[in-house]
C-alpha cells in the first residue's frame, strides 16, 4: 500500500513538474517570437506580447493524464525488473 501511494505521489510530482516546464517554455518562446515580430509601422502600435493561442483544454488534459499513467507504468516495470535482478543476484550468493 505504501509503495502504491509513493508511486502515485511521484507520478503527480512528475506531471506537475512537466506542466510547469511546458508553461515556462511556452511563455519564453512567446516573448522571443514577439521580439522578432515584423517591423512596426508606428512605434506606438507595437505590442509587447502576441495574442494568446490556446490549445484545446481537453487535449492538454489527456496529455497530462497520459504522462501520469506513463510514469506509473514505467515505474512499475522498473520495480518488477529490479526485483527480478535482485532475486537473480541473491541466488548467486
């Protein structure tokens, strides 16, 4: 039970971390794109930020759910392989 809780907490932390990094990268690239925008016709007409283009919230949610489930699956497979390796090494000694 404790292992399952730790896996779920790890998966949640991983998903939140990936979401934060994606958000930071999206904002950073948007600023860079705004800086390299076309030459303004009038200095007062230039806006500092480009209009926001939001992706589908359903698509974003599905992606994060996929990251969460993927983390759980990879971690579970890793634990099973670790147990197999441990039992093989233990049988040698």
